[in-house]
């Protein structure tokens, strides 16, 4: 049975103060061009790592005291939310939040808050005032934003985030090419250098069903050109049913791509025999595609998706149900690279007429207009709407990949270095750069180096509690360099990073200052080494399985492992 303890009043507020600073102080040291690196542990006997990624540094801090730990985890939520929303600006979030909380803590603890005294208000009213002030700051950030117009501006964004001009150019070029809807995957490389690849066309996980269909053996590929497409989530394992389905299509086309989860050996033998007789089959095995991904692919090809979940019958398939692809390339079964389709029928734009009422010469008249659209554009609009409503990171990533595939733009950056530690450092920095570029393409940019927030702070009233907090990133950067540093025009930040840094920092602190009761859960000690070993093994298995299934990004993987290490240390200390 779990037990609890409770702190009240000033003791509770003091524990929150310690928890906030346990995150704020080490994370703030990483900010800016002269930001310091952190040497952090890694679990599963993987050695140490050296990084300066704000959210990772914050997430590794796990105070032993359960009251302080509870407060620290509450404060972490600010930078985690910014990381989930933008992928950049996490250190700025922590700095703003930490400075704001410390200012308010000192004033409230000593009873010296001029703001409270002048307005004779309580903490809840102070909370509302802080949130209202934050709204005004966010409005000013939005007003000062400028749209990304050139590749040079995007290079500046990436360079500031990655802290390397050459790598910044590589990341910015790819982000510029794939566009705001494109997806960029940062993966491990093996050549000791940074490699990039932009894949045009619809990309989806699939395999050649049998080597007999590999018609480009020198490239380990099956290639189909200008070909009709049949798409279903039925397992094609009945040779008789297969023959009946495709016999009536034989008179209309001499070749066809068939995409399905699986094919039986008998069906594949029939396909091989048909191909030898002049009717060419290109069977594509796609066992990992979800129903909605099959639907995406069908829309791209302009095909009807024969969905077993909706009761569609294979025997009822007609020529009108087939889609079309200009070219499809599928790798041999031993390779795990995605299939790539280009020239899908769904890319074709259609002109649609619609009527609207407009005022012409002082009178309302019905005016007929035209607009162009495509099935893909409509599908992307739906997926973007779903993405905006999705909060779980793994589902957001899936939606981003689906949007990128529909947009015919997927980029891959393979990161390799002389050592694993250096490679990991580069990967995290490049991921930050990718997120920063995408945020800038979406929402534009503002003056960097904390200057945007500093200029807003200079116009605020002296008794505004937010004034010193939002200016703090600028002051911290200046203090890190002897004699300060000039913020040039090329030093810019994504608007969204600054916007959400303010929103999430203030949101978390506004709630923390109202707390005077802390009740953490006290973990029961584990009585034997055997039970502890079993629990740890089960947890490691779950994480390893998620990694194997590709459900965790590099950052998520590191955080999960670090969280386990933090738990291990608590148990070890309790048992010791």
C-alpha cells in the first residue's frame, strides 16, 4: 500500500523553490553561444553523454527529496510542453519560468511585493495579473514577427539553433526543399559524416512479395512504370478468389500493381505464371500499413481502397476501382527501405465551380467563381486539422509523416561522427535545428538572442512582475560573454519558440505560486534483489520493444532511459 506525507505553508513553498531551482540553474547554464555543456548519465551500460539540449538536461534532474522532486517535475512541464509544440525554445522557457518564480518567491516570502501591496491583492489575483500580462507579451511577439522569405533567413535560424554554420546550411536547405508540410527524419549514420537525402513522391513501408518480381536486380528493386494500382487490406491467400477478381480486368489492362498486407504462395505462383503469359503483376507486401495509411495511399493513387472492415468484396472489383501510378519502386525483401510512388492520379488538380454573393455596383449579385483542388490537398487539410488536435507525441509524429508523404516531400539526415558520444550530440542539435526551421516556416521569425523579449520588456511598467523575467534570457546571454555581445541582424529565432516559451513558462509558474500544500507519493521499498531485478527487467523490455517498433524518437528514448536510471538510483539509495 502506498503512503504519503504532506508539507504545508512556508515549508511547502520552500520545497517548490528548491524544486524549481534544481531544474532552472543547470538548464540556464546551457543558454546562448557561450552556453555550457552537461555531462549526463545514460542507462543500460551505455556510458555517459555530453550535450546542451535544454529539455534533456532538465529531464535528467531528479532530486532525491520527494517533496522537492514533485515540485521539480511540475516545473519541468513548461519546457516539455514547448518541446512538444515547437521542438525549440526549451531553455528559454526554463529561464523565463525560473527567473519569474524566484522573483515572486522572494517578494512573497519577505512580504515585500510592491505589486501586491499597492493593489492589496491576494495570490490568486496575482496569478490572473501574470497571465493577463503574458497575453499582452505574446501579442507583441506576434506583431513583431516577420515571414521567412529567403533560404538565407532559414540558414540563420538553423545556425543559431545548431551553433554551427555549415551544418545549419545543410539543415536549412533540406527544410527549405521539403517545405513546411515535409517531414525530416534524423537517423544514425555509419560513414562518419552527415548525409542527406530528399525523397520525392509518396513513401510507405513495403516489400517485394517474392524475388521473382525483382526486375532491376542490379539495384535490388522491383520497378513498375505507368501502371494501374489495386489496393486492399485483405490478405490475398485464396488462389481461386484471386483468379476470379483479376480475370475480368485482364481485357482492360496488361499490367497491374497489387498492394496488400500479404500474399499466399499459391497466389504468387499464379501471378508468376500470368506474368510469363504476358499479364504483368507487381505484388507489393505492406503488412505494417494501418487502415488510414492505406486510405492515404489510395487517395494518392486515385484508387478505391477495398476495405475488408467496410465489407467491400474482392469479387465486385471493377476497372473504375483501380488507381494509377507513374512509377513505383519497391526494394528487395532483404532491404528495409520504404517503397516510393510518384505520379499518382490523386495529384491531378480539378477545377470546381462555386457560387457566392458579392456586392457589385451597390447591389448584391450571385457571382460564379472557380477554384482548383485535388484529392491530396483535401486529405492534407484533414490531416492538419487532426494534427492540431493531437497531443500524444507518437501520434503527432505519425500524422506528420503521413502529411509529408502526401506532400511528396520526405527528407532524411544521417548523422555519423568519430565516436558515439559526438554522434549523439550532433543528432540532438540537428533535431533542434530541424524543429526551429519548421517553426520559422510556419510562424516566421523575431530578433534572436533574447532581443525580441528584451525590447518588449523595456516598454512594460516597472511594477509588472513579468518585466525582469522576459528580459532575463537576453541578460543571461550578455553576461556569458565578457563585455557583452552584439546581436546582429542574422541572429534570429522562430516566433513560435518565443511565443510558447512565454506561454508555458508563465502558465506553470502562475500555478506554482499558489501552492502551499505538497503531498507526494512515497514509494515502498523493494524488499529483495529478486523482485527489484524482475521489475527493472520488465521495464527495460517495454522500452526496448517500443524502440524496436519505432514508437520512440531519439529524445523520447533518451528520456525514458534516463527516467529509469533516476528510479534505479532512488531504489538503490533506499535499500542502501
